[in-house]
C-alpha cells in the first residue's frame, strides 16, 4: 500500500466480543452496534438446541425491542433498527473459540460469582489472541480478584457499564497496579469513539457511581422509615434539587463551589443530631480547613483556581443550572407587570 493509499484511511474497527448473552451483554452489544460496530455476543454455556433457540430468540427480541423503543422516542429512525440489530451476531458455545480468536476487546458479563468468572476466563484465555484486551463488567467483584484468573493480567481491567448500557454515557474503568497504561488508554479510546464518557478509578469497591448512589438511596430509605418525608417528596427533592444541581456541577466541584467549610460544619451538625458515624466528615476536610483550602473562595480546594476567571466560571455554572431547569420545564419567564 502506498502513502497515497493510506491518506484519509479510516482506522480498523476493533473486534468486539461480549461474553455472556444476558442483559448486560445485550446492552453492550447494542451500544457498539448503534455506533456501527459488528459485535459477537457469545454464550459459553453448552445448551440443547431447544434451550439455545430460546435464548437466541429472547436476546434478539430484547435487542430489537430496545432499539424500537429508542425509535419510538425519536432517537433514530424506525427503518434503521434492522440494520443496527443485524450487527449483533449471536454465537453459540461450540462456535465461541472462533469468535474469541478474532477478538481485540472482550467484555465478560457472566453471572456475578467468582466461579463463573473463573470458568469464563478459562475459555477466554484459551482462545483469545495474546494482544486482546480483556475486561470484566462486574459490578461487585474487585479487579484484583478477577485478575488472578487472567493469563496476561497486564491486559486486563474491569469495565463497569451503567444500565441501560446503550443509553448512559458514563462507563467506569477500574484498573489494577499491573494494568498496562497503554491498555487502559486503548480501552478509553474505544469507548470514547462510540460516544461514551469513560471515568477511571482504582480497585475500589463500588467503583464511583454505585458507591455514591448507595449512600443516597440508603439514606432516602431511612428517611421514609423515620417518617421524615414521603417517597414522593424525596423524589421531587432529588429530581429537581439535588439531582438538578449535581447534573450541573459534579459532586467534588459542588464542594469547592460552596466551600469545604460549609460541608465540614454541616457534617458536624448532622453527625451530632442524626448519626455520628454516617455523617462524620472525612479527615481530608479537616486538613483542608487547617490549610485554608476552602475551594473557589480561597483560590484552591480539591481543584486549583489559580489564574481562572472566577466571574466567568460562576456565570458558566449558572448557565449550566439554567439549562437543566429549562430542560425540566421549571424555568419561568419574569412577570411582565407588578402584581398587586
């Protein structure tokens, strides 16, 4: 091939394999198929012909139904659904070796037990190319636990999708100390190419999103249990208060915007009146208080605001918030006349 032939050439699409034909595997397959990728959706369990056809029909119906649901909402044209669905190839266990042998990026999504993961990676190790990137979509098992099942752990990380996988943009990447940085970078690039927003964390329980949302959901349930508020009032408050603000400002950005001292004092009050353990401020907030790093108002907090146009930044935050209000249909135009 000449230099002229390569100019403007598109990069080769990575060969995507989702192992496990359940709900998560199907969602990942849709996400890649929607972005134009052929995807192999592999079932590793040996099944009778009847059981295989039942699973395949269920998977096809779910993939088709999910896409038609998007079409009904105007996200895509109904006539596009068959072409997108056909990009997903359902692969029976006896054909799994061939599909795995062609894989560049594998998403393991079998049931959430160590034994199931061990068995799946035995197949994956046996048949995948040495340069394939291997991942687990587990929501509960640490990357360090599963890495022991992988022959080339430097090419392994956890990639946690938020349901529905084909809708939610954030995908959480959890690496271990031995993960090759180039592998992490490649995984991020592939996800970004299909319109996802990868976020990276270490081998921490709950990743980022589940760890945060578990605290919020548990506290909401406690408030109902205590009679503090009804489910309806809590949901109204979270959709249009808490959630709206955190959609405009990230959680850590929100701390800096209001001030670490505000969180520190609020935590102290609620620790004393509600629960000492649940509301105790972390040590990092105390250190920030001592160092005078309170956030935007002191020029540094979790972020460094040196050289930033603070007025412009505040204006941008207000614009983001107004955008969320308008999206929710809650922004009202000013009154045209003085009310009496």
